[in-house]
């Protein structure tokens, strides 16, 4: 069930509800929308093999701090900055 939830939301929007709260987003290594295959691979590891994925990821980590299945799927989780418009901007009607 989580596998389907994460796959659908992260492919359509790049974010699950938890990622949205923490201002995180899944993207490809070229900072474009990730492929469906990449999202499937990333979420397969997270859904079914998370302990193994995390332990091996700690041992074989890289400078991008990707989990193993993120590396296989060419995806990365990035922190996004809040836009200036979200910080108290007021919209006035002409």
C-alpha cells in the first residue's frame, strides 16, 4: 500500500505528504522530473527493503547521500527553499 502511495505521489508531484511538510522533493540527478522507472526503483527499496537499503547506504555512501535504490533509479531527494512569495506576500486586486 505504501509502495503505491509513494510511487503515485512522487511521480506526479515529486513529493509525498511527509516530503511536502519537510520541504523535500524527489528529482533526477539532472534536476529534472524523475522517470517512472526511477521512482519505482527508489520506492521499491523504501517499501520492501528499507533496513537493507539504509545499512548498505551508510556503508557505501557518496557525497550526495543517496540510498542504494536512489542510486539505482538515478534519483535524489533535495531540500527546496521556500519562495519569497510564500513569506507574507499580499495580492491586491487592480
